[in-house]
C-alpha cells in the first residue's frame, strides 16, 4: 500500500507530477500539430489525421488527449477501425485506449513516460495512419 506513495515521492510529489503531466500532454498536442496530423483541417487529401476533442484548456483535460481519427481517403477504401489502429500501435510498443467508431485516447503518464516517449508515440501514430 505504501509503494505507490513511495513512487510518487520519488517523482517529486503531486505538484511536480502534475507539472510534468501538463508539459507532456502539451508536448503531445504540439507534436501532433507540427507533424501535420492536427488539426484535421490541415491534413492533406488522401491522408489521415486527428482532431483533438479533449478541451484545449490544460486544467480541464487531465493527462490525456482524446483524438478523433479523420480520414480524407476515398470512401471506397475500407475505414481504419480503432481496434486495428490500437493493435498496430500495440505491436509497435504504444498503448492507447481505443473507442469505436473513431476515437483513441492517449495518456502520457508523468511517472512512467518521458518526453521522448511522447515523441516516439507521435512518430508511431503517423506511421500507422499512413500504413493502413
């Protein structure tokens, strides 16, 4: 029972953990924009991107972003299901919470994840959105 408290203390306490949480989630949002994956309106024809549906206010969103997967591919192509996207990411070492029909929730945990992990996730997501 004391192990979680010890881990939190080693991470610098609640304030430090919340600060890192805000930074990680903000970094995730920034990288999605820089990679051209968000906003969805910026995604080129024939591609996929994301719409961030979580509130823009960091105080209102916790440590996660809910991403709606937007496709600008021809309607004749089979749609990318969230189950398939979740499996593709999982095979590459990234875990998300997928919600059909078009949402994945990404939560960089401040005690366990680094800024490099967030960068790697965005790279993997871009790869998966292009692959299918």
